């Protein structure tokens, strides 16, 4: 937070941005910095457990879809980071203990997850609801991203057939399963756990 504020103040001094936009830029820099630390943590864990490229594939597929599909969000950055690290750890441990399906075609949970995303996305935060036009834009964009990613995955599966490693199969399918779970939990949280804010 202090570093972001310092950088923004320097930008104001040099005339790059206006004083009226100070809070916006500080918030934006903090969000970007938090995201960078969070995802760098996953890459570090992936490197330590020898599944770095699997984690890279996970991020490439997960991040764009997560932005527009929404889902469960924590109330603070600290809680979000802690939960993210737990998810990363569970994901990597699951990969080593359980492994993955031998083929994307046989991964039934993947089909279920994709269906959940198609039906539910986007799931907004109840206290920060999307306008109707925003919700339509988020849904349309999420569906386009999902269609492109799934088409690419199936194309790669057809092209390489049984030559794909289990690491690639696991980390290319887990983003959709995780996102589907986040959509369900986000919807439950919005409906039952958080009272709506008064207008």
C-alpha cells in the first residue's frame, strides 16, 4: 500500500496523472501487486514440486475465465491470499496422489464443471451487483473464452491423442473444476450467508 501510494504521488508530481485520480491508481496498483504475488506463489510452488509448466497452463486457462465468470470472493486480501495458497497446495498434492484421467475424453468431472459454468456464469458479489448490461457482457465474454479454451484443449487432445502427459491433462482441466466450485460457493454465499446491503 505504501509503495503504491509513493509511486502514484511521484506520477502526480511528474504530471503523468491528476490528483483526482490518486485513489483509483493506488487501488489499481494494490490489486495488480496482490495478483502478482498470489500467482507468483503458485509458480514458485509449481517449481518446487516439479510441475511448473502445469501451473503455467493452469494460470493461462483460469485467469481470463475467472475475471468474467466471477464466483466466490473473500472479504479481504489476506484471506484471499491464504485461501489461494491452500487451494494451490491441495491442487498440487492432488496431482501427485490422485493423478488425472488418462484422456480429456474420459474426464467426466470436466464435463460437469463446464456445464456448471455455462449455466451459472457470471456469479457476482451480492453487495457489488453488476448492472444488466455488465452482466450480459460478462456472460458473453465468459462463454467466448470458455468456447475457445475448450476447443483448443480438444484440438490438442485429438492432435496428440495419447501422447499428452498427465501433468498437462490435469492442469488443463482443473481450472474448470475449480471455477465451477467457486461459482456454486459464490451463489450459496450470496443467497444464504451475506445479508443484502440497504440502498
